[in-house]
C-alpha cells in the first residue's frame, strides 16, 4: 500500500522529527526522503526542491491523500497534519479554547525557542565564538535559557506543555549545543519522558535509518 504522505527531512535535525512523531502518533504512513544542504541534486537549494519549499529548508510534506498537497514550515505542517488526520482534535484542540492554548505554545516554540536554540548551535559548531565578541554568543544562549524558564514554569503547573495531554505544542523540546538543563528539573523530566514514548522512538529509528 502506498504511503499516505512523503516527509522531506535531514536526519534528526530538530524540526522534521516533530512531524514524524505526529505521524507515528496518528498512524499515518509516510515515506522519508533525505535532503542535503546546498544546491546539489539532492540539496535543499536545488530548483527541484525549491519548487516544493521556496525557503529551501526541511521539513516539507506532500499529502498524497489530498491531491499531493504540499505544506512546508514545521508549525504549518503540524497544524495541517492534525487537522487532516486527527478528527478527534486530540493533538490540535477539540474546540476553539483548546486550540488557542495549543497554538500559542506552538507558535512560542517555532518563533522563539527554535530560532534562539538554532543560533546557539550555529555559533557553537559552525561559526565558533572565538571569532566573535563573546556577547554575541551570550545573547542567544541567555535568551534560550529564558525560554527554558518559561517552559519550566508551565511544567511546574501541569504535566504537559499545553492542555492535559500530548499535543502538537509539545512533540519535541530541542536541546543541543553546549546548553544544560541543570536548573530546569521539570523541563528535563519532560524531555526524558518524551524521548521514551513509542512514537518518538519509532520516528527516530526511521529517521536514522533513512539518513544512511
């Protein structure tokens, strides 16, 4: 049987796993296509892929159940997949009030957490801070820790980031670079809990296999 969707990814880079985890949770079958950096034949900057995602980034998704509908940007993909394949509203909210809570935490992560964490990673591994004023790196590191603090306070009050269950707002909390979760015990516990979920383990297993 043909897969319901195709997901373009780059191994376990932060955003594609969120989509794969949701697909696993919903039992949606998917093909994985790995894209490389750059403008080579398999690159995200090649014209063939830019026709799918003009921003030249992963993830991107093609929904074969809906006339090969293309969706790109991780937040938009999560919202689309939840609307298309989760009619119960479990992952995106069952009414407008629930949806508003899920959306605000999702957008907080894709607009604040993700970009700040990404800059920390860039200045740690791609453009070493020794070539810059230390304040440049510290700016992004401190802002990422501030975001961790917001999530920590939320998880002090409830088990999940949004609502009373696993939703698209809490599929994965990125943590990499030289940052530590020391001082954020609830966030660390959440990170550990998420990593042990069957859907998360299955998604990463497939992404790792597809990356080789």
